[in-house]
C-alpha cells in the first residue's frame, strides 16, 4: 500500500507490515507508528496479557559503547548514571537513568553487558539529547556507535516464552533480565528477557533488513497478535511503569519517582563508588531527608478516567493542590480507570482518599500500591 | 436521519429527536470506556457540550446538535460504554430531546451529504 508519507516522519523496517495488518498510523517521536490495529486497543491489551503481543519498538535508540576494557566502559558510563554498571555480569541487563546536575532524570534506559561492550537502549523521544549527553560525558577512549541498522521488536505475554523457545531452545534457560544471542528462524538476534508490560517476554534486536521477515514469522503464530502504541501505554500503566515525559522528567529525582531501588548500594553514600554522577548531592540529600513528593498509584472511585494534568486535593472542597496526575487512562485488565501521579509525601499513603478535579467536579480517587496488575516476570 | 459536522446523527421518534454518534465517529474514537450523559430535563443550546465520551486514549465532547430539552437518556450506556462501539447508530443512542426550534434540523446534513463529508 502506498500511502502519502506523513510530513517528514521516519518509518521503521516494519512499516509495510503495519500497513498490511491494517494499522492506524500516527506520528510518534518523529516516526510513523501504529497506534492500533483493527482489533482495537482494549482487545490488543487483553490479548497481550492472555497470549502474546508483538510490538515494533524500532523507533527507540540502540547504542553500543566499547573501549579498552569492560571496566573502562562500565566506569565511564557510571559517570552518567547513579547505578552499578561495573558489577553487571556478562549476559545481564539493568534499568537505569541519566541524571542532570539537579538530580533530575534526563531519560530512563536499559543497559546490558555484551562481552566487553555496553548495549544501551534509550527512548525515541530523547534519542538526540541522550546521544549528545553521552558524547559530551564519555571520555575519548570510549567509542559510541549508534546502531541505526538494527530494529527492535518486543514479544510480550505468557505465551511469549514458548514461542521464542520453539525457535531457539536456549531461550528457555533465560531468566528475567538475561541477555543472549539467539537464532530465531535463521535470524541472529540479541534478545533480552525483559519488557514494558509487566508480562514475561523478550526484547529482540535484529538487523534492520531481517526485521520484517522475523516479525512475519512471529505473527504467523496463532497466539501472536500485533500490538500498537495505544495498548503499549495501557499495559505499562497497569504495570506501574514510568513513561519518560509523563511520570519522570528532568525535574523528577529518582527517590520521588520511586526508582531508588535502581540505585545500588555501591553508588550510594558509604558505597565503594559513591557519587560521581550528575546531581549526586541533590539525590543524596533526598536519600537522607526523604523526598517531598512521591509517585503513587491512583484508582479513581467512579468510571471516569483521570488523565495527565488532573489536579489532586486532600479534601473534596479544599483549594490547596497537593498533587497531580502524570499518567492516566483506562485499565482493560482491571476494568476501570487507573492513573499514576505525584502527591505530597505526607499524603502518599496507601488507601488514602484524595480528590481529583475532573472537568470542574471533584471526584474521589484512592491511593493504591503499584502495580495494578501483578508482574509475571520469569525469575 | 440527519447528521452534524460533529458526527452526530438525529432521528425523529414521535415528538422526540433521538441523538447518537455515527459509526464513523465510533471507529475514530476507538474503544469507549466512559460516558457521562446529561440529566433529563436539562435545557440545552446548540453546540453546548453535553456528553463526555472517553475512549482508552482520550476524552471527547459531544455537542448539542440543536436547541431543546433533554427528555430521556440511555442510562444503559453508563454501565456498558462499549455498546457505543457495537451499535452506535442503533442501540447506543445517547439521549432524546425535544427541539425548541425545529427549523434548525433543516440546516443539518442528510445521509448523502454526510457520506460525502466523511469521504
């Protein structure tokens, strides 16, 4: 199908497949991406949690850092993130984030050790600024290669494990956050057992010219359906996962965001490699004193969704805003509205009832623990 | 049936005019998850926001197509908003109203004009 190109938007190697499958394409982070297929967002979401969903995430940035040794690469990267990189074993992946001088988060990312190299996956919307941040912050002897010739595909859901293992039995040995080179239907891929849905699954990096063939092979499986960005968002929201730009941004510090768990002891005060990343002072102050606001799960009491920007109040009639919704929508798996937001630390306790201003009316919303749906990671 | 540029349909049913959204609009919206209907007895003016309809992704407003008074709302939609995606031009009507100025109906599109409008 030959559609007019939308305004200078880039296309991923799976563009033709999206069109063949009847996707509704929308602009996203400079790319023409599928927001949904004919099945619709709700059914795509439920299918992923019941069977397996295939996501094109080739718009995200894939970068390889290499240098004189693993230690050199790891320590260089540690200057940019408040995370233990040096201690990462070969074939393992971790979650991290770039910080700025105020201790805020510039982008969140995944990084994996592949031999002596560091493989980093960054958000599409932050690709250019992240590359600039790395170029400026990494020493001369660390080589940064942007892998523009690779696509990224995610297969997520309870059946994803058996689909991939059928193609390469080695996959069955992989646990959550393992990374391995696999051979899927004749295609050499870099696979990690991870994802953005709260389900078991894989994120698969493959040569761009082989991506379409691999995607077709996967969608040929009766249990696999193509899933768009609409359902990707509702899935990650139910899983309590942050979306950069909504739930975390340059003004959010890790502890307030509930991401302190990603900062291993070795980088904290008293650790062998404490500090040495941007904003360490501010982040350590927050560790010592506690954050002023916290990210929480929110369950509107009625049926009306509470979306990004909804102001939160401690009482039905008070005029002092104590929080804001940063992500919100409908959770198909919980059959009701779900949201995340930040509230003043003293109001952030579970089962507290707050009030959200929705179209001028105050509606009740309960503070709840995240995630909304239990995780199914293969541990 | 008459149609508005906001993708609502109107059908005469005795003294009442039944209002809903078109199949085209329902498809554009995607899965509907929430509907807030007006109260029976409310007086409305043309183009006033009277129904809030939320899909998985976003909220939309439905505007009053003509001046009048709401006589009945389809409360079944409150419990089953998904019905809008199943039968938008039949079972999933939103509300019935009386027209205070029936001539406003003449300004609206007929089926052929609406099909041309959305083409």
